[in-house]
C-alpha cells in the first residue's frame, strides 16, 4: 500500500486494494514520508474508510486534532464497544475526537458547559453515561483537564448516535421523547413506574429502537391480524395508553404509528404496570 498524501507525522491517506481512499493513523507513520512511499504496516494503529462526501473534512480534522488525543479517543471508543457489546458506526472515531478537541480547548479557556438533557441521559442511557464518565476520567489522566459530569452526558450521546446510526440532532431528541412517553404511561395509570425493574429497562430499550425505526421509516412485519385483536382484547387499558402514545408521536414526529407498533407498545405497557 502506498501513501497518497501525508497529512501530518502521524496520519496519512492511501488507497486500499479496491481503490478506496482510507485514512491511516499511527505514531510516526507519516514522518519523513512522501507521496508514493510504501506504508509501514507495523505503524498502523487505526484506519478509517472515506466517502466522497467526507474525504476533505476528514483530512482537515486529522490535521487539526493532536495525535495523542486521537489515540485517547480511539481507546475510549474501543472501551465503549466492549462495554456495549456491539460494533459502532465508524464515524464515532472522528466525531468523538473532534468533540473532545473542542471540549478541551473550551475547558482550558474557562468556558463552562451545562447539559440540559443530563437527567434524561443518566436515566435512559445509563450504560452510555457510565462510558462517558470513564471517558472524562481518561481525558483527565492524559491531558489534566477535569470535565464536569455534563460532559459525560454529551459523550454518552455520541455513543447513542453511533449505536443507532442516525445524526446527533435526532439523538438529542430521543431522551426527551422517551420522557414524554413515560409521562403518558404514568398519567394514564396514575402511578410512578418502578424504574429499577427489568420490565422498565426493556420498555425503555424498546422505545429507543421504536424511535430509531421512526427515523429510518421502518415497520414491524406481521402477517396475522389476530395477534393485534387479541392484544386489544386482553389488555384494553394498556392498548388505550399505547394509542395515546401513538397520537403524541404523530403530532411530535409527523409519523403514523402502525397497528403493529401499537401492539408491541401495549404488551410492554402491560408488563411495566402490573402490580
């Protein structure tokens, strides 16, 4: 593999065997190197695929972000993938490093940041929030910058985004929508839900992917209408509550919730409201 462009001493661009442009990172991988020099494979720590739409942006960011921060960011992503037990959207490597670079600069200037969604993030994305706390601990150890827990919340949203593959604007909306749906359930039943129960955790997880399906315009496939009718008959109050949620979603997101989605919401609502 040959170098196409030296971005800095630690980052170069090249083309893989299929002719796709990639970014290669590694300490000293670009030191005293030039176009068409052979890449030293032993120095490759990480490589990123590129598309026509993000090529120049990636090169610009790679040149602006200190290599030590890129390494730390990559370590955070690796830790997160292990904790979340899933592959993450490759864009997290760049978006997180770029965010951390800006956050460190902001902190060193004494600019405070308050995360208005911190409560919702801690409640609905607890594991991602814990990863955010680990991330700010790693940043403090490496760069001697102490972030508030608000920053852990923002980092958590980057991982939610990487898990669900939609943009950060939609990710930010998700905890607010989940909170409103939980409120609808509690108001309908006149009770506080047990937030530490397994059924509650399953319900919140279902809502996360419910919202993801809305964003991606996906629907549940189901062939037997009798399941829908049986759910309506067996769980009438839960079905009524699910219908209220469907109306809320229609107004909030301009999305017509299907009978199949209402059925699954009904089942989850029945489970979390049983005494």
